[in-house]
C-alpha cells in the first residue's frame, strides 16, 4: 500500500518497557512455539512468534495498538499520486521520516492492480477521500487512533440542472463497469486506451473531497475518443467507456455548475483520517474466507483485526519459504486473529507483498523485520504505519 502524509503532527514521545519472553503456543495454529514481546511506544507492542504446525515452520510478526494520541496510525502510499506508484515498505518509512514523523512500525496493506499500482479498496489520507471503496471492506482510523472496520458503502453523485450521474468508482482505472470520476490524486493523466465519453470538470473552490461532503465544480469541456486526458490539480474527469451501461449518464452542458457529493451509509467514516481497504476475514467472531484470493493456499499473509475493547492488531506471517516459514491459509489466518482476541478482521495483500517494519529499541529508524517471499521487490503499494513526530530516540 502506499501513502502520502502531508501534515506534521506533534505527538508525545514513546516510552519503552522491558522485554518479555513467553514459552508455549501463542496462536491457534502454532505448535511448540515461543514468542517474545516488547514495547515500541505509547500503547504499541511488537511480538514475534516462531514455531511450527503440521505444514512446517512458521514465523509471525504482530503489532498490537491501544488507541491513544501518543502514537498515530497512518496510511501511506509514498507518492503524490496513485497510478504507477511502486514504493516498498522501506520507501514508505523514508517518506514518512521526510515528513517529520518517527515511524515506530508498519506493514503492507490493500490488494492492488499489479500493472497500475491502483489499490482495490478505499483510501483516505488526512481526512481526504483519495479512492473509493469499490464495495470492499476497509479499516479506518480517527484522530484519536480509534478504528472503524466494516464496509464503507458510499453513494457518489455528480448533480446539476441537467440531472444526476451515479458514479460507480472514484480514482479507479476505467473499465466498462460504470461511470468513473478521476482527479489529480489518480494521476496527471487518465491513461485511457479504449474509446469513451468524458466531461472535464473544474473546481469552483479548493474544498477537499471528503466522506459525507460536497464539492462545487463547473463543466469546462467534453468529448469522445480514446486519447488520454490531462488532469490538472484543479480538475476532475467524469467518464465512461463505450459499451458501459450507465443509465444515469447526463450530457452536462459546458459552463453548467455541478455538485459532487459523497454519502456513506455509516456516518462513522466521516471522522476517519486514514483508511485502507481489504477483504473480509472475520465479522462478529465468525471467520469467512469467501472472496480471498488463493484462500486455501498456505502463503505469506497480512491482516488487521480489532478486539472488542478497540485494540488493533496488525498481523504478518512470512511464507512461501519451506525452510524458513510456510505461511497460513486464509482460514488459519482467521483463527490466528481470533485466538489473539479479535472479533473483526480484514485480510490484506499477501504473498510477495506481506512485509513488516519495526523501529527496535535504540535504533533511529524502522527497518524490515520480516523476511518477504519476494525479497527483490518487497511489494507494498499501500502501507500501514504507526508513528509519532517526536525526534527523541526511544
């Protein structure tokens, strides 16, 4: 996953606690394991578990976060735009540090389109909606660090005197699946390769796109064809491919003023500062693997879960390496999160994308602590990070 964090934060310094070693099974799918745990900061602990199960060796990394204002969860895609971003988790750490953050820990996040880098699900950055949910589940974090986990179903509409267009996707690569709306956060070009119809909208003011918010725009141009369209910072492109079934499509007039509105079924998403998408793994303590790619295959996996008391668990297990760590099936991943006390969870991108970085005690920067199966790329177009802006060494 990738991030762009634009504002510095003033947060209290993180404190250390003593190293703890624990023998015995630390998870439901581990046998003969041992684990150790230590504090990384205010309300933040790192745990390492090594053991085996019937499939072979297993090595897992866990960040446990109790929401507080001393350590803040962030979403990072480590670039100014979504399209074509190829940042790794290491790049994301450096990006945040350049923004004045002290990164205590982080891991990869949402599934993404390999050819474009566009995340499959929701992206919210500093309260601004960067990319829509696409009917996927997501986890979001409010200003005080508390988590919202669920399906952030949103209605996106562009309305004017000529009518209303129901937008299916915001800042996703255009297909024939409906009407799309792109702004500069997608890229500075639409990257079209197929014929379609487009309406160029220009902002009336600089109001950010927010959940349960609205933006005023004016139609400045429109046309058809397959040529890519430049997207300037103050413009959006409302578009559909030829062959797309969009009953609500309106051919707005040049000069017409329109309003973009975003309405979420759950108002909690209005308060979310950072969010990323994923696939449902557990709801009300019931594990489900429907829709999770290669769900029955043991591989490196990543997930985020929430306990009944609001504690957040970021879980990463190395895999695809029989002599080091085999990995888990999606069902086994769910049982691990449930055994750790989670009642809700989403599965994040796995395989070569699964990676975790931690700032160990006495170190000045967070570094990779897992052993990704695709070490050449350490793919992580969108990344979770837990950080503070304190520059004191913990």
